[in-house]
């Protein structure tokens, strides 16, 4: 599988000593890195001073040109860990020529989702701000024409999602025969989504002699098989126990009936005085419904799921980043890998079906060493899913009950709480009955008296003579036939006689 670097700086240098004649030092400050002046200037402008563990260990290895298999918790700075050393090594290709042929794709970064691709591309542009290295991003859900125009101009760093990149390859908009570096970021999620066949096709277009970097929050057997297939003697870097959650995130499990989840969410938001939070659900339909209901409850919420257009998704993220939205209700596919700073809490409104998704969900808070809160709402049917999560992260949690406050909601509220017949509903019902009893009844006209004669059945008057046509005395019928002749007996016949 390759060499391994532990999270300890000294042991990392010792493990890597077998590769080079001299051990590679593991710096702790960006000032200690031998970065080019344009990169150092951009890093200082972004306020980077101390490196995170994954950055401190991965950057020297990538600068040395070695393949890397890196595992780190989400929010630990993986983007800088691969982007800065790649840009440093690509500076030798920097030029001011306007010819697209002088700007072939040298580095390819593959990511599972559109939001993550756009996020990484923005970071790369900031790092390369004072260099002549060009970069662009291509992903689905957007028109291909602007992306094609950017690719035709020539770029050194291409950030992409697998599906849209294959579209450009088939359209001959992207040529990858000069790629020197390829990065597979959030590789475990790409396999979960089913991108393995697309990854294999894309990697077949790349030169065999290249540097491959694979970063993942978890090391599953599938990830290890992928690394064995496409990485050459990689250096394995693990800055935390596999599938571990950040120690700075405070985790709670609350036992809440299904109908009380929304009430519990609002109560915890009030008690903890939380300004913003991610709220994760398992389905797109449930995501949209919950966001609409929270808005009716007076909270600033928006939905983020796969059925949203790319423009809607980007607008929702931008509104959340600017603080215009308090609750971002989202599914796992839409929110995987999002890097939004200073989000204080994550709510698992639904327990994820896949235990590894829980690790990624709570990675949206407590990023880069900050503190955070992770809440799970568990019903009686979620015991198996809770057990799977605890087995994965090797931590046992006590299930806590929720003691709801008895408070009367604002009468001026919009919408209704789905909380059964509780205090507000009882007061509302009682008030409705009182108003109905006190309300004057509408005037109804008095009914006319009925004549009992019309209610009796009809009886014929005996004094009235019967009509002539009903008289029993009938006039004799005259006939030319003698009375002594006996008439023929009528017999039924099948056919009429001629």
C-alpha cells in the first residue's frame, strides 16, 4: 500500500526518511514553506499562518513529487494541502502567451458535486491570484458553451465533476494528454454516487507517468482498491483515526417522536442561541417540505437538494454564506464537502441510512479547529442506524430526552405547527366554541301552519256516483252468430297461419 505518515510531525519525517537521503522536515508555519513569492503573497493575504495537520504533512510530500493517499476529517484544509504544492510545481510552465497551445491542462482536480467543484475552483483562483497560471471549472447543470470557451483559451488547472468532464472530452473540448498531476478529492463520495466507471474512463485518457493524489474523509476497502489500481507506491497520510469525528464537535442524541422533531429543533435553536445551522434530511421531498414549514414558522430557511437547478443551489449557498438565511435544509448529495466557515451547528433531522454520511454531515461544523454542535433526532425506529454510527466512530452516546417548554405560540404566527392537540390548539378550539356560543343566531322566518287535511291519504267519497265508463252495467253486444253455436277454443301456435 505504500509508506505511512502518522499524525505526529517527528514520526512523519522519520517514516519519509526511507524515501529520500535526507528526511523531509514537517513545517508548522506557512512562513517556513519554501513557496514562491506570488504564492506566499496570496497565502498571507488570505490570512494563513499556521498549517493544519494534513497541510503540514501533505505539502512537503507533494512538493517532492510523490503520490499521496490522504485521510483527514472534513474541514481540515485538504484543498490547500494539494493546491498550493501543485501550483508551486506548475510555476515552471507559467507564461504570458495568448496561444491556447501554450496553456495545456497540466493538473486535473476531480470532485463529486457541483458545489464542491465550484468551491475548490474559487480557492485555486485565490491561491494563483498573483501568478500567470490559468484555471477554470466545469460541472453539470450549466450551459456548456461558456465552459467550452474557457477551455478553448487554454488552462493549466482544470477542476471538474466526472460527468461533465466526459462530455467535454467527447466534444474534444478538453485534451488531457499533458496532465502531470491528478487529484481525486472526496474519493469515497465519488464511489458512493457511482462515478467509478467514469473515473476509470477519465484516467485512461491521462499519461501513465503522472503524480496522483487521493484525498478522502474515510478509508473504505473500495478506496484502498482504487488506490492500489491507480497510485504508484503512495505515501499514506492519516492525521486522525479512520472514520473519526472532530474532537471539537459536541455531539448529542435526543429521543424525539417524529411529530415533535420540528418543535425540538426550534427549542434547541432558542436554548443554544444558534444563529445558523445545517439541517440534514434523507429525501429531496422531505427537504423541500421541511424548509417550507420552517419558513411558515417564521424562520429564515431554504432548501438545497438535487432537484434544484444549479443557479438555485448557488443562490441558496450564497444567501447562507451572507447570513440572509439561518437554516440550510439539505440532503447529503447537495451538501457534501461544502466549506462554509463558522457554522455553529448541524442537525440530523433524519438519521442517515449510511453511517459514513454522518461523519461527513457533522464535518460541516467545527471546521479548522473551531468548536461546533452536532445533534441527532432519534425515533424508536432509528435504533439500528444509531448503532451503526456508534460502531463506525467507535463512540457510545447516551440518548437524552427532550423536555419541551410549555409556551404559548404567537397568535399572529403564520401557518400551523404540526404538534397535535397541544396548548395552542386547545386554546384555539375553546375560543372557537365560546365565540360560536356567544354569536347571535341568524333570523329564520316562521314556518306557515300546515293543514292536517293534506297529510291524510286519499279516500273516495261514497256519495259521488262512479263514472259512466266504470259502470258495471254494460250494454249488450250484438252479434250475428247464433247463441247455440259453441265458439272455437283458442290454442297457442308457434307460427301464424296463412
